[in-house]
């Protein structure tokens, strides 16, 4: 395996181990924006019972990486650069516990895998945008992704989006639907 894990390599490894997962983050959202953006890591959401297996398989394929286990994510870091190159996200928040139910199947390079449905992708970006612990500069990336997804997809199911927004926090359903309205009206999103 190459030093820098690609999404395709991560997908192939996890599929090979029969791990239930979803590609998330910038690589997954690019399909909904129709305009990729640069990112330094591959993010995957893994079903609870597959987390250890996923981390072991990824470390076996990329033995130079070091695992840092946190409550919400196991980060695989390249010790030479200090950069996180793979995030194995844990479904420990309401939205993420339900996420695999809203999977959108994709086929690429002979591999079948899941990305978030359109509405789930927006809810995940919304969750990151309003997070109390996320760095401000990353919140602005998330807001930009949110705006691009809304602009590129006129057929958002607002009822489903409301339901997923409620999983972010009680009242989040109304807020996320309002943010979609703001984008469609050309208004500025406030973080």
C-alpha cells in the first residue's frame, strides 16, 4: 500500500474485511456538490461492532500510521508529518447512530460502498457547522460545503432533512430547513 491512504484504498480494505461503513466527509460530499475540494484525510463512519476490526485492518495495511482512540473517533496519524490521514468515526451521537439507515450506494473502481444520502450529507454538515467543539476555520469549510450541496440539488426532501436535523439537537430540524431556505434565497448563512 502507498504511504498516503486514498479513499479507494480505504474502501477496498474495509470491504475486504466485510466492515459495515460509510464514506463521509469531503470525499463523500463531493458527489453531492459536483465540485470536489481539497482535503487531507479520509473519513469513514463505521458501525459500532466493526470499529476494532476496521482500525486493525487499516493499521495492517498502513503500518506506519499510529492510532489515537478518542470518544467520537479513532484517528490514524502519520507520525512523520503529524497529519491525521484517516478518521474512523464512531456512531456515538444520535445522528451518527441513525446514519447507516440513510446510506446512498455508490460503485467506483469495482467497489460498492455507501455515502450519506443527500439529506444526511446536509445534516452532517449542519452538525459540524454548529458544533461547540469544532474549530472555527473548519466550520466555514462545512458551511461552504452545505451551501454548495443545497445549490447543486434542488430536490432536497425537507421532511427527511427536518427529521435528521432533529437528531442533531431538539429544534435542529427547523434550523436546518431554515438554512436551506436562506441558501436558496441567496441570504448569508450565520454560524
